C-alpha cells in the first residue's frame, strides 16, 4: 500500500449486503484496506463473509486485507 496515513478510520458493517454490494460500498468511499475485527471471522449463513473467501476476493479487486 502506498500513500500517507490520513488518520481516518471507517467502521463498515456488512449487514445483509451481498459481496458485490459490500465491494461497491468500499470502492465508492475510496477504501484501500479492510481489517476484519470479528472475533470469529467465519459465517455459515453467508459464505462470502468467510475470512478466506473474502480475503482473496478483496485482493482480486485491488483492496488490501488484514
């Protein structure tokens, strides 16, 4: 990741959004890095929110994931 730290942190809940909607929300606001703070980053109801799937999908769309 390049650029300077702006000091801004956004909290984004996925809620009932599909992954494409979630990705569009991130891109619309210029997000470049996603940090998953969930204690258990897995979701049986929404497999697209599973840490492994989401991480590779975000990277494929040019977003860093931690």
